[in-house]
C-alpha cells in the first residue's frame, strides 16, 4: 500500500518547467553558442547548432542530464565526455543553466575525481 501511495504522490509532482523547450536557444552572453532543442517524451534533447558532435539530453521533470562534448585527457588524448548539465530556473523564453565547465580525465577517458566540480552558470534565451 505504501508503494502505491508513493507512486501516486510522485505522479502528482508538477513539472517545474511547463513550457515546450523545442526551438533554438542562445547563450545570452555569447550568441555564437546556439542550441537546437527538441522536447518530447519526458526528455529534452539537442545539439550545438554549429557543431552536431556536441549533444545534450535533459530528463523531465528535473531537467538535469548531460552535455556530451569533445574533451581531452591530461596527456591530450581526445575523449568524448558527458559534462553535467541542469536547468536551475525556467521561465518563458529564458533558461538558467548550471553546467560542469571542465573535467580532469585519465588516458582511459575516465573522470579523475576533483575536490570540487568546476561549475558555471549561463542564461539561455529563446531565439525568435
């Protein structure tokens, strides 16, 4: 019975971002970073408009996930890597993004645990 009640409670939690995020979003401080997003089936997926090798996936309702982008190990070996990404504020036409800016990787492209993640925040605005 408790399990069913917990499932019912979870099903009633509202999505903190009720907007369809499909479309093009640009970094407000550097519009050369534009992202094409598709919002469907409980996830938001997309890519950097200028480089389709940079992809992102955010799961609803938390709108947290990762951005896969080229990175390099300490010795310079190329490594595709999933950097953490999360929408912290969602308003019509604006998304506040908290992202992992860098990660230290070993030569097997595995994360070397940092003392503290290197996080940055960006404001993305919907391009009309």
